[in-house]
């Protein structure tokens, strides 16, 4: 009898990097619960595309009460969550001096608070089972400043601090927590960045092919898997050598 | 609804089994013995593990941030917390 397939929960899984993570994990034998916020049809098509391995759930990072229910629903309907990928994010640029309190609060709460709430909901169950791996998706702007991204960058840098401290909290029970910093990946989320700025951003990359969604997904899948059993509290930069 | 004595006894077993305590039998744990520190020596991560064990055992919902540390003071306080959340006997 073969072992049951492990279950992963990927937030923001219907497009971009999250979509590639869902596809990669499914191809590696995971059953993947993934969330969508606006595009139900895309999520449904992705679930069909990866056959019986995908289960879409609606989730809005900004809904403070939802993370706990989401984790419960996934565990009841799909199975015990062994891997959690906090990928969902909200990006909105604006110079710090023009940022209203509400705008700051919203970006921090969605991008950092959302990761916090998903971890808080999933961690006790992982501790109880003494098994689990979490990968938090940060951003290049956490370590390499970008004008207009003070709030987003602060939240994404906060994710790295959360990752390291949480790794210390749960390591004794066999639960690992790591982060990935994707470099510049041509997804819908960054489609509004002017081409000349993209060119400038990418000029420091060592690898001409740049970073692909699949490349980031491979790193996430590695950290989630037992191949990374000795790694926790770390940040893996997937940037085609931009920061080298 | 199980009586409080039965809940306390079950919680003692859950503590030993869920937390993989070695060399301690459920009967060795006193109703009012402190669970943390110099008492049974549990830590706050153990408390999180117990939370999930209690949810599964009694079919109740416990959110970590809504549970005060005083709830995990002893088996007695934990049993009272659980019994408050159990549905009334039909």
C-alpha cells in the first residue's frame, strides 16, 4: 500500500508564482489546497489541470477571521496540512511621504498580518503532529530598496523576521519555517512597472534567462520537502544572481 | 456531558500521550499540580499541542489567541475550560 499523499496549502495560488508553486507541488506528489481571491474560474481551471491533486478555496488575506476557518476547512476536506506556502500578497506602490495611514495599515496587515494569521492557524496542528514545513514568500524589496515600496517592503522584510523567530519557536517539534525571496519575475503583479525600470532592475542579473515562476516554485518545493530537513529559519534568494 | 472528574482523567491521559511524556503515568499528575515550570515542566509550545489534542478529543473549537495562560495552569483549570465549551447534555 502506498503512503498517502501529503497535503500542502498555498495561498494566492491561482496565478503568478503561486500558480507555478501549485503546479510544481502537484507534480511532486502533493495534494495542493490553494486559495484564490478574485478569479474563481482561473482557480477552477488550474484545479482541473492538475487533476485530482488540486482543491481551490476562497481566501482574502485582509479578512482577519478567515485564516483560522481556512485551515480548518482544508484539514477537514483535504487532509492534515503538512506544508504551508504563504504566497498571497497585495502590492500597491506610493511614495512614503504621500502614503495615508490607512494605506500603510492595509499593506502591512495584508502582507505581514496575513502571513502571521495563516501561520498562527496552522502551527498548532503541525506541532501536534510533530511534522510540518512552512515557506513564506517575501520579496526582493525586503533586502533591496525600491522607491515607492516602503510599506510593501517593510511588510516583506517583516516576513523574514517572523520566519526566523517562528523557526526558533517550533523547531523543537520538527516544524521548519523558511522564506524565499523571488527576484524579478515577469508576472501580472509587476506588469505595471515601466519597461525601462524593469531593464534597470534586471541589469544586475548574472543569469541572462532571469528568474522564472518555475524557478521560484522549485525553490519553494525544495524547502517544503524533506530534502530540506536540515534547513530552518533561512531565506533563499532566487534572483538569477542579481544580489551576487 | 461527561462529569468534571472524567474530563480531568482524560486530560491527564492526553497530556502524557500527546506530549510523549516519558516516565510519567496519568495518575501521577495531580489535579491542581502546575503544568508549567517547576510543576510538570511543560512549556508554551506544549500548551499549543494540547490545544489541538483537546479540539480533537472533544470536538470543540479553541483559538490559541483566545486562550489565556491561566487556562493551562493545571488539569483542573483545563478541565473547567473544556467543560464550559461542551454542549449541554440532551
